[in-house]
C-alpha cells in the first residue's frame, strides 16, 4: 500500500490537500532491512545469473556497510565493479509477493468503488432522466490500478 500512497500523495488534484500532505510522509526514508540479508540476496541473484563467483565476492566485499538509502521496495548500497563506483539496489525480501497481493486487493476495491451509483441515481424513479448507469466515481479505477501496479 505504501507505493499506492506515495503515488496518490503526488496528486493533490485528485485528493484533498491535507490527505496528500499526510501521505507525502510515505515518501520519506524508510528503515533499512538487515545488510547481511541484502548481501545474501545479491549473492543468490548474481549466482543465478551465472556471474563469476570471484566477481560476486569482490562486489560484496566492496559494498558499503550500511545502505545509503532505503525505500519501500528496496535499498541501495555503494559498491565497486572493475574499480568503478556503482549503486547496487536490492529488493526487500518478499516484496514481490506482497506487491502482487496488494495489487489484487486494490483491484477488488477499485471494482467495488466503480460500481457505487450516484445518490441521485439511487433515489430516482425510472421516469427520471438520470441514467441507470450513473456512477459516483467516473474514473476507470480498475484500469488505473492495473496501470499503476504494472510499474
């Protein structure tokens, strides 16, 4: 939900300003996860990619002790490859599954929100000029959710 909150925070044109300001705190630095875990992830990923083990070990030895930045999806370390400074970004453990579950829930919520009729359409009679398909939210939330979660 953090990524969704971050995205919405940047759109005070579609949500009230006080809410946008509150959600903007989600864009601040987050707590880092354990650096040993991050190094294990890097090792596993590079080993799966069949990178030379000596090169992997050189990279791991060159990494900063603590991440230089931490965010909702991952964190970044300074390192060296062939003597050149590099930034190494590591995804948080289990984040892919969590994002997929959140996406499914957000899509369900969007589907429900799209189905909410306008108050006028609820109380109108069949003779009124209000369409039976009048929706309270006239944005394609499901499509927007799909687009956002694909990033």
